C-alpha cells in the first residue's frame, strides 16, 4: 500500500464498508497530516531508492513522513523489507526475507553523508531466520557510519533477537551506538493479541542488558496508546521502564494501517498525552516525547541533544 500510505492510509475518512472489509475509523482533527509535496521530500525519496535502501517511514506508513523527509531526515530499515513476524499493529510485509545485502552498511553510510545527517536512526525488520537475528548487520552499519560520517550520532531501534538476545546485545553495544532503542509497544496484557511473537519481560531484560554492558549508552523505548490499555497499566509500564534504567520514553497514538490490522480502541486526546508526559517526567525519565503523532524516530536528533544535556546537568549537579 505504498502509494496510499502518505495520505489515504493516514487521513482516510471514508466510512464505506464491504462484507469482507470493515469501515475505516474517522480520525479526529488533531491526527490529520498533509500530503508531502516539497522538493526536499522527493530528493530524499530518490536518494533512498537510488541506494536501494528501505525506510520504516514508508513501510510502516508513518504519518510524519512528509515533515521528516522534507527536512532530509529518514529512518533506514535494514535487513530488507520483509519481516518474519506478523504483529497486529505493523504494516511491514510478512514472509520469508531475501538474503542480507552485503552492500547495505556502506549504502547507509553514503546516505547519511549525502543527507548531511547529524543524527541517524537505524531500525530493522525481525529476522528470526538468521543465526544472529541480524545483529551482525547492525554492527556493520554502525562501523560503516563511524568510518564515513564520524560526527554523526547513531541511534538504533532493534528487534528483541528472540533466543539470541545476550550475544546480540553484547555485539551491538561493543560497536558503540549512542542510543539503543527497543520498543515495548504496549502493556503486558495486550501482548498475546498485539505483539504475539514477543515477550514483555524479555524486551525489558534486553534494555537492562544494554545498560549492564555500557551504562553510558542512552536507552529508549516507546509505547502506542489507543489499543485498549488502561491508564494504570500505562503507569506500570513507566515504572517497569524506570526499574530497567530506560532514559527516554516515547508515547504516540496507534493508527490502524489497514482494516486487517488491530482496531483503534480510542483516539487519545492531546491533553491526555500531555498528562502522561508529565507523569513520566515526574518518574525520572531524562527525556519524554508524548503526543498523538509521536513516533520512535520523530525529532530524534533534537530529542537526543536535549537528553544529553539533561544527563550533563544531572552529573554536574551531583558533582557539587
């Protein structure tokens, strides 16, 4: 649905239904986005196409693609565009992936150089078919970026590396990303239906392991709201994240990519997001991004700079 993902999949107001296709839900005004039209958007798209790179911006039908690509910010999705899992919220294709592209790390580094990125976000599909779950490709991408654009800060958003987590985390942390992100996505009660291939506490442990290997790496995680979670469940997820030492929390509205995906149970208001954000800050996160359109990599560079400043301020305060 790539052609629809920019506008129709995000702003579709049509209530038309067929026997085998339920009606789309009407979105509130605060979640609407404009179709991308800028020259910069086209240039970013053409660069990614030319280097044979996939982006989660397109594959996941991100509502912020117009804004981000117009600023020449794109989140690269490595290891192909086919995922070995089928989460109920995700628009990425599911099936048997192709072989890993050996040139991909260098192509990512070239893209970062041509876009002049000060901060880059790298994510991937799940690759349960690979012996290391794809961890080695993350390492190669980080190394290529360090060689080609040494001034670029690197944020990675990894899968859970089911059954291979300890070795994967050790290898990736040794490569030295600046931010390690792994999303919990939702509250534990909803995992069987929303994220059936993953385990809530395994994801928490992954982020704990990152801190155990290198406490200086910033850790980050995010949740989607509007899937039927309860307020106190969200508060408990925040507490679990803080126990795991997570520095940065993102919270955004779940948007249903297609009628085949999990339904939106609620459109959470901007005021409710602001309240959640205030609670998260009170719980001690270094950085919090909470709004209907917040996504893992939305304004990631600016947020990273603020998070780094917040840590420096805390360390300075503690040294007095």
